C-alpha cells in the first residue's frame, strides 16, 4: 500500500511538472514570437517608409504627412532618377565593380589566409605578416597619399581603380584565418599521404570546407563595394565614370546648383528633396536585397565558425 501511494504521488508530481513545463513553454513561445514580430517590423518599417515617401507627392513629403501609406501617389522622383542615361551607365559601373571586386577580394583572401592559418613551425613569418596587416588596418596612410598612389599607377577613371582601391579587408581576413585553423589538420595530412600538393589541398579540400564563411565574406564584400561612394568621387574626374552611389549623391548637388532649362524647372517643381532621397535609397538597396536571400543560410554559420579560434 505504501509503495502504491508513493508511485501515485510520483506520477501526480510528474504530471504537474509536465503541465508546468508546457505552460511555461507556451508563454515563452508567445513572448518570443511577439518580440520577433516587433524586431522584424522595426527592420522592415524604414524600408517601407522609404518606399512610401518616394512615391508620395511633393506637398505630402515636405509636410511630413507620410507615415504608413503613401499620400498623393507620384512617380516623379523615379522618373527624375531613371530618366537620364547616366543613371544606367553608373548602374553598370557599380555592377561591374561589385562583381570584379568580390572575385578579386575572395581570391586574395583565400591565398593570404591559408599560410597565415599555419602554425609558426610550418610558416615562421606568420606572426610578423599578421602584425603588419593589423598595423596597416589601424593606422592608414591617409587620403592624400592613397590618392597619389592611385594616380601614379594610372588608376584614375579606371574600373580597376574602383576595384583595387579598397585594399584587403583585414576583418574578413581574420574571419577566414580563424576558420581555416578550425579545419582538422588530419584532412590535409591524409591528402598528403595520397600524394596531394599544397595547391590541391587548398582548392580541393580547404576551400570546399569553407563555403559558409566564404559566402558570408562574399556578402560583406559585395555590399561594401555596392554602397561605397567616396572612392568613386575621388577616383573619377566626371559623372560618366561615377559608380551608382556616387552618381546618386552628386545628382542632388547638380540639381540644386546647375542652371536649368524651363522644362527642367517645371519637372523639378513637382519634386521634393525628401521623396527624391527616399527614391535613391530604395533603388540602391534593391540589388543587395535580391542577392541576400541566396547567401542568408550561410550567414550566421559563417560568422560563428570564423569569429572565434578553436
């Protein structure tokens, strides 16, 4: 009888624990869902607001009447931006720059990070080179020496000037080095036993194992090349050589300061600087929004695997 009562109490206590855990789990899921919805809306609202502001008329944009929905539908801002062939020329330059820059950067990082991931017993200059790289990241030479260097190499008004001007992203190098160090060295040793050389090990074993962190670096690099405008302003002598971000930035200055014809004045009279800026922001972010979903699944994995040395 005593044992039966103890079992009954134990079962009753276990059921209470299950019910308690179930209720707590439900509360946690509900609170977590609510928090995620709020965070998602806080991220999406600025994009939505930029779109609404860009397609609103001048009066609504200047008066601050646009909040959640567009007021007075108008596409004048987009017509002003896309009505000029220079816009498409700059768009093409930015696409070319982003593609070439990402390819060059990834290749340089792969080649640079591999020897730096080796222990000093295998590559004795590793620490010296790493300290030089970090020093250059912290203490840059300055804009004027950088510009003189680019000019001496004949890279003004050249697409390769826009591609090579950023140098090597040290932060991404550190991510890749730490990721390489986490790859089991037994893989390389087994490949050596099978007769593989260093090039085969790098491109047939190390690189395929590094897809998550490489996808993350590709995303960082492509976004950086696409959004950068200052280098395009310094390394280009005219708007026909501007990348997209530089062209969009300078277009507002030209609209405000250049002598305009009567037709242009009539068109600009319908525009608001706020709606025009919003249209620029929205157009500029579309390519990255298209690319990101294809790399998103690697993003968190790549950051976590390459951020901490094991």
